[in-house]
C-alpha cells in the first residue's frame, strides 16, 4: 500500500513540475564534431547508431541540412551567431568575432538574457582565439565552460602502434584503462553534463545546456571494443574514390592534417592527389564508423539522464560539418561537397504535458549497441527541404517560446541581434510540400588556384580565392572567385571584456570578393549524379548569358543573389540545349 501511494505521489509531483515548466522549455543542445550523415536515421546501412536513431524516431529530422563552412571554428561561430562567414569574417581559427567583425549576440547569450541558466560542456564553441580563450564566457554562459581534462592528450603519443611503441596516430583504438586518467574526453563530458542535469531537477528556472562531443573528429582515439562492431572484412571503400571529372584544382581538398599523423605519414603518399592504399582506406573507414558508435553511446548516456526533464526539454542534435571518407579521392572536411557540408539536424520537441501518462517508461532509455543486433528507425517527421545551420538560432528560440531574432539587413555588421537564417518551425507541419526553391549556401577559402600545403586551412592573410557553393534539391553550383584579404583589416578593440560592450569598429572598405573574377566553376546534376562526381559547368558556361547578365547587376547585389540568378540562367541553358534538368 505504501509503495503504491509513494509511486502515485512521484507521478503527481512529476506532473506538477512539468506543468510549471511548460511555458518555458529547457534546451539540451548537442553538437558532434566532424559527423557526416552516417547514421541509421539518415539511411546509412553500415553504421550502428541506436541512441541517436531513437532520438530521431521521436523528433523532426532534417534530411538536407548544410553547414556554412566545412571547418570547425567558422562553422560553429556561424551557427551560434546565426551569421554567415562573410559576416563573422572568420574563415580560419585566428580571430574573435566580437573584436574582428561585430559584437554579435550568440544563441546561448540570448537565452541567458531571457533568464535562462546557460552552461557549456565539451566542444561547443571552438576553443582558443576563436572564442576569446574563454568559450565566449561571460557573454554566452552563466558559469565558465567545462572542458574534459583528458582532452589535452588527444594529440600526444598515446596510440599503441604495431611496433608496440606509442605514436600520434590517426587510427588510435585504445584500452581506456591504459589511457591517462583512465578515461576519454567524451566520457568525462557526459559525466559533467549528467551532473549538471541533476542540479536542474529541483530548480524551476529554465536552462540551456550545450554539450559538444569531440568525436568522430581525428584522431580516432576511441575504446578498442567498438572496432568489433565493424569487422574489416565487411567494410567497403567509398563508391566514388576518384577525383571528379572536370574538377578544378582549386576545389580539391588535399587533406593535409591527415597526412601529418604518424601512421599516415609513414605511408609516404604523394601530394596532393596520391591515393591512400586501399587496405588503409578500409581501416580509416572502420575507425570512423567505430568512432560514431562510441559517440552514439555517449549521446545515449546523456539522453537517458534527462528522465523527468525530457517532458519539458527541447533536444537539438547536429554537427559542425561533415567528413569525406575517400569520396572524390578526399579525406577530412575542407571542401564544398555534400559529404563535407551536409550534417544531421534533429529537433526533439516534447509533447504537451496533458499527454503524460506516468513514469512507467523513460523517454530515452539507453540502448547498448553491443547487446542488441538490430535498430529500426521509423518516423513520419522527416523534412526533405534544403536548410542551413544559420537557421538553428531562430528555430530554437521559437520552439522554446522566445521571440526569434529579426532577419538581418543586407549589411548587418552593426546589428548585435539578428539572424541570417530562417525559422524552421513551419517545416514541422505534417505533409508539408517539398520546396524545390529552397537553397543553402556554403563557402570555402583557398590560398591559390592549385592545391598547396595550406589549402585546407589558409590564414586569412593568405586567402586569394573564395569558393561559394549553392545547394538546391537538384543542383550543387559553385563559383571560385577572387578574394582580397586586405579588405578585411579593421580598427576595432574591446576595452573591457566584462562590460559586454565592444568599441565601434571602423571598416576600411566593405568589398571583399571580386564577383567578375571567376577562377573556376562547378555544377553537379544531382538527379543523375547524386555523388557529385561529374562537373558539367563547362558544358553550359558558354551557352548561357550568365556572365553578361552578372556584370549588369547592381554592385550592391549579394553573392548569394548573383549565384541564384546565374543558376537559373545555367539551367535554362540546359533546357534549351536539350539536357534533362529537374
């Protein structure tokens, strides 16, 4: 009798907590590092990702979400400020946007201003200069950001090689008990995040908790048992391992960071196009997938700790960008291809409290990938429309019940709070028609027209070409345009970091890209070429009136608007020449 009454009391108390929180939803913001859409819920038949698939099964899943630049610091800064890289003016890792560009309000900063307790665990902002060596504290966070102590060993010689010695390898499956501290960064991060969640169960104030996982970023320092999920004899090579036909050299990513790892360096691969030996390619793919499953298990640990909070907490899951696994002869990110820019984007929105039926089941019970053999993803809440990560900021605000920032004006350097993305909440409507006109823009800088040692990540001062890429449901269209880094010199300083104010920045000039200086172009017909393996830009470049039309456009027209119109002209040329264009 007492036990039954006690259970009823728990149910009642839980329902009261849910009702108290219903008007101000919490946010659990989860971001992975270098995670492409290699998840079961995105149709990957090789990967084992039961916990993320379970989240997706109860969520809205965006199948075609794209990052604005396929490298960590620029992408994270863009998403968290809802500004494109051309506005943050961060293309490398070596500047802090509040000083370098503008005092832009971030997503957690906005929630903090609305009375939320904001907390950061792991890699959310890119650490270092890009976030002022503080993860943008105290602007964005109520308490200092947490970083796992074991992360300091990520680039050290902690990987046991075939010779029995320790190396700084790419492939780094380890016995966790033998690692410094007997743990790994993502494990530590979940421990801290779970601790923070427990402190919120008795606090009526809403929270915004961001948890950034380090995997599947290289090195693949993961528990060795996860390799057993992917026997090497069952692994396959990328279906399109060759450099695309007609690919301009400026577009190629020579994966310099991979080459620097001890085990890859000793392979003596020729620069820039020399292929990795096939047996090693299989091992890289095996380790990447194992890293995804390891990260999925940590996500499962985190989600299962939500418990009662799940009924009042929005969960967002995404990644900063993708990662090439041998497609196009490339590895890592650093390009404008789908495999580098496409990311998972999942929104869990709790049902109204009235639907609560007791504590009989956890919303997200932990799923052990080693004890279950099959996981089936089923949901009708999938969205096919092309969307962008700059849309995350206004969407999360709307879902939490806060007013979303207003759209930014064409030039928004002096606007602290606005968005260059679109609120995606309207996409959640069932049976919404596919929008064939939706577009996403990405970009990537290069130091030269041919692959260089620093092509993957050039410093701002060395950027000579900027590749802008427009993605629709039917096409990927890219232009590589002349770029003048000197136009980005600013007179700007922050007198007091704790005053929440930045001195007015004076820009020497606004012009940054020479739209008439076209170094190269790419056009991929996704209906016939979903892997983006044949560049047909030259087939239609001469048959269109594009360049003449472009030159006649007013100088204030944005690169995005110019490219939209150019794609219309190009596809019109296709139809005129008789090629099928969907």
